[in-house]
C-alpha cells in the first residue's frame, strides 16, 4: 500500500524570510485560506516571538483555519515557547515547533554549548512545550552538517521526552541527494521509536538541490516534507511545494506515495503568493513558470498536436492552469461573472463580488475580451488593498524624446486635496517624484516590475514596486490597461501600506 506523505508548508514563516518580503495580517490570512484549499497538512504561520506583527498574524490564522494544523516556530527557550503557545492555542489543531542547532559549527560559534548541553536543553524544552500542547515538532538546525551519531542520540532523547515530529533541516543547502538520503536512512535505522513519530525534512536550495534532497529523503523513510510555495525562503529558498508535489504525483509509478494536495489549486496558490510577496516566478521555473507548458520548437508543437503526451509529462489542467478559453465581455452580466468566479474556485462575500464586478465592468469598457487571467488579477488586486490614507484623484504625465518628462498628481487625504508636480527621468520617475512631494516623504525605489497579464495590445499591465523606508521594504501592486496608471496605483499602494504600518 502507498505511504501518505504529509505536506508542511512554511511559506508564511521561512518563505516570509525571503529578502524584501513583508506580508501584513490580511495578506497572511489570504495565503493561509488558499493553503487550506490546497490541502496542506500543516502550515507554519510564523515565528511568534519575532515581532508583534508575526504574533498577531499567527493568532489570526489559528483562529480561522479549521482543517490544517497550525504551527509556530520557536527557539528552544522558555519565553519563545510561551509566546508560540499563546499564538497557536486557539487553533483546532495547534503545533509548537521548537529548534536548536546541532552541528559542530553552530554549537561552537553560535550557541557556545557542548553536545551534552544542547541535548539537555532540547529535552527540557520539549518537556516544557509538552505541558501546553500534545503536538510538538523538534528541529535539529543544520542537521545536514551535524554528526549523525549525535543526531541519533538527540532525536532518541526528544522522542522519549514527547516530541511527535522530528525534523531534519539542511539549513544551508549543503548536502547532496545521496548523502541526505543516507542521513535519513541512518536515522530510521538507529533511532528507537522513530516509526511512532513523523520524520520530517526541510531542505534549503543553496546548491539547487532542495527538491532532489527532499525526494531522496522520502525514498529513505521521511514522512513529512517541509516546503514553500514558489520555493520562497531564506537566501536561495526552500524546496518548492509545487515541484515536490508534482514530482510525487507525476512519478507515482516510481515513488508510489500519496498526499493530500489538490493539485488543481497549485497555479492559483503560486500566483497569489507571487502577487502578495512581490516575488516574481522565473519564466522557466518548473511547474508554475510561464513557460512550463509552452512549446516553442516546431517539432514539439507538431508532436503535441498529434498526441499531448509526446512532450507533456503532466497537463496544465492538473495544476489548475486554465487555457483562458472561457471569455467574458462588455455584455456579460452579473450572473455570468459570478458563475465565472465560482468556476475559478473563488468564494467571495457579496461586498467583494460587487467590487470585483464594478472593476470588471470598467475593464470591459477598455478591453474587448476578458480572460481568466484578467479576472484573477482583478480579484487579487482586492486582496492587496489596505486602508487608503492617500487616494488617487487624478494624474497627468507628459514625456517624449525632446521634452523633460513631467507629471502632476492630485491626491485626497481625508478632506483635503493635495496637488504636486515634478519632473523626472521619464514619465514614471516624474509621477513618482510628484507623489513623493505630495505625501512629503522621500523614498528609495528598490524594485519595479511590469508584466502584461495576458497577451494583446489592450492587455492589463500589472506593476509591482518595492519601496524602501528606514531599511524596511514595502511592496505595492497596481493594475490597469494604462501602464502609467498601474505604476501610480502600485506606488500609492506601497505608500499606504507603509503608512498603515507606521500608524
Ligand atoms: O532552515 C532551518 O534550519 C529552519 C529551521 C528553524 C526549521 O528553518
Ligand atoms: Zn529553513
């Protein structure tokens, strides 16, 4: 019989450690809801002691998510564990995930503790956490570079102390699939009682081997995979959820494992995470990249037309990638629009449907044919809306190859209207300068990206900006068929996000 592999998603914790990513509570909740739809077994909602924002977000996720275990990370320290429990205690299925480093390098240079001291602390903290919660995960940080004999000893001890899941992180993405598989095999053979707990792996992608290492681990006995949507995470990121899941699914004939993931939710989850984090997916990324199902060569196209399986090992439909076939237009009514939202898997409340319908009508005036990707962009724009301290009233730009670009913006703040003008190096720079004058803050533009949501000259343009203020990055997103307008909306979205955090 096939063994079931649990999927532990850490997009909201390790994924949020991606440089430049900073999600607010609403955004984390939206991702958590989508992860629940996707069918993950465990979601790590954050690191409770890291910041009040992290703590509140975990609490909000724990209160709302019903069908997934909700975990908080914590160091093997009493005050961290107290905070983690406070954050997850209202979850239907809470988990405390505590960790301490076990490699010689980390113990000597970071912890300044001996093996015996680390083991003693790990046992004491698992026992401490167990007073609160029955589900305790213990991670041996930098396990990939730890002495296997020490790992066996510490895992044995924490299982005896009550840990229900043992995690083996390759924290710095150093191991190779052969090595990592052997490490897991050794743990299976040398740790008494390992079969009674979950054996988890958490692989980083520094050498591009996170997915391969993860799969080698499950072949050798691991029962839980830690991963992130789009492979987000510290430095080069973590094993990508969509890649490990589709490898297990597409190659079931080889791996013979099952999982709980509804793979048709993969594409939507990837898009949502990309748009909320502002981290774009590389076009040639496996499974969810723009080119993952594109066939360029004539020979390939010919093969596909005759028989899809010639060059397609999985179908776009299996990850929920619509063919953009079903089209709505100017004359489509509310019913057709609502049906479309349902068919796309959205469950929005009436207010959200009304807003999305309004935007759909506006768009239909400008764009002949509305595709699924347009609707997804409209719905996701709603998710990234936050309280608007500054609202756009109007803007105007003037540019050309013989004039100095200039822009004028009119913003509303409460009851007053602020109008400012500025010049710049092109229309986007000019209008951004005018906005900065209007809000009275100088910002650093840390990133600007423009993509066309669909093909065609009248396509919606989606702009993602990253602005930096006092060392903190704020992401903003805007969509419009006019790319300057999309840029203005994105810049204001980032500024309003910054304001809502400051106030
Ligand atoms: O990479 C790592 O070691 C981690 C642990 C804290 C699980 O993220
Ligand atoms: Zn990690």
